[in-house]
C-alpha cells in the first residue's frame, strides 16, 4: 500500500507542477497579448481540485504513519514478551535439570531401600556372623601385644561421664533419676 500511496502522491505532485507551469505560461501569454488554449482562471480551478486530492493524499500518509508507529510499538512489545518467554523457558529448563538430579538421587535411594528390604539379613545374623569370624581377624596395625584393647563401644561408666549424659542432667534432676543411677562429675573424685 505504501508504494501505491507514494506513487499516487508523486503523480499528483508532477501534475501540480505541470499546472503551475501552465498558469504562469498563460499569465505571461495574456500579458504579451498572445492567445492561450485555456485562461488562467480555469487552470487555477484545476489546481484547486488537484489541491483537494493532494490533501486527501496527505491525510492518507498521516494515517499510514500513525498505523506504522502502532506496528513498531507492537513489534517492541512482542520483543519484550518474547524475552520474558525465553527467560521463563530458561528457568523451566533449569528447574527441570534440578528435578532430574533430585529424581535420579531419589531413584538411587529407592533402589537401595528395595535392595535392603529384599535381602533377608537381620541384625542378629550380622552379629552372629561377626562373632563367628572374630577369631579369624587380625589385630589393628599398631597393636602391641599385652596392651589393653578397648571395646568397640563405651561402657556404662564412660557413658555417664560423657557430655551427652551431662547435658540432660538438669532435666534428670527435675524429673528424678531412675533407681540405681548416679551422675558422675569430673571434679568429684568419688563419682569415678
């Protein structure tokens, strides 16, 4: 449409230029007393009609420019929306990757749980097996014969002297200790 609009306005301007030239030629011919094919007044009427057509063309050009501005504005809005959509897509992709990592870890955990639940080994069987092979295992690498070896778990006196036992001492004093229990304190020589 813009090419036809331009071509139409160019042809109107050319015709306008031609009519102006004819008016001046007709006025010059009348001034010299030469005959003319049309009087200047008639040519001026043609120029007025042509001016009305040119005004309509200008109105069309203004409308075209207004529509073109709207189109450019819509294009900018589309670009902004496309950028927002791309950011959202990137966030979704990142979230998907994180979910896949979590799902992989969860699947591994489920597989381990299923494997453990399918095995029929109980804690008693493990202890019996450890007891059975204990005579065939060797001493620790730095073990010196004749030295005291500590058991793999703390005995009751060490547990009572430990930090975990003492941190709840206030609560035990308030509630009362079970029968046969005594709290040892590191500074009390009789509690050792």
